C-alpha cells in the first residue's frame, strides 16, 4: 500500500517558472472576478435538491446533470459514500436551506474499489496515529449505492427521505444508470 507521503515525485511534481498550481488557480480567480457580477442568489438551491457524489475529477456534475449555478447543493467525497459528515451536510441542506430531494452518484472505475480498510493501518504505521475515520472502500459499486441510500433513508436527522435516488455514472459513456434500492 502506498500512502500519499510515500508517493515518489515525478516530473509532473516539478514546479515550473510560472509558479504552483495554486498560483495558477488564484490567477484564474482574478480573471473570473474581473468579469463577475453578483447573481443575486441566496444559499437555497433553486431545484431544492442535494447531490452527493464522488470527488473524482472525471465527474463534471453540472454538465452531466444539466445543472446551472444555484440549482443544487453538491456534496463530494472519496467514493460519494454517505458518511456522518455527509449526513451533517444533508441535514443542514434540508432543515436550514430547503432541499427536498437527494441524488447519490457513484461511478465506474472508482479508486475506492481498489483500496481497503488496510489503508488506515498503513497510515498508522507511517505517521504514528490511526485515523478516526473509516476508509469506506467497497468492491461492488451498486451495493455501495444501495448502502448509501439506506443510510440516508434511515437517518433520524433527515426529514425528507421519500425522494432519494442512487445512480452509477459510467466514466466512459457519461451515462447514469439508476440503482434499484431493493
């Protein structure tokens, strides 16, 4: 198992003369802000939906779902797994900001299918402290979507659980496949 601290540096890690990636992002923000106009929105999503998805860089959720700025709350983590922190965000989204629907999106070829809970042990050996969080790795993406739907539907903190649907996004075709919760 290789953890981030032990990943060897390669040519892609070299800092070029233009600065770091963060410098590039900050510069892009300056350009964005120069043309920015306040859209006059508040934090309540127009479509009253929260989307929970994997953090994978191949998922352009707004494009894939036909969403515009302000349409939804987006909650992302490794695997798109419903964890305690996701429940926290969904609870705030529903109770304070008016969402009523929840869409869960996992995807094909997810990195969470190739690691195990042993990752925590490896981290403990490397840094001398065991993480308090679970890795939430999985082998069967469909079953993990079902488990995430069940976690949402049974949470005592969420009051709107009648419109919870789960999908698997195919990273090669861009299509969503709905998962039967049964």
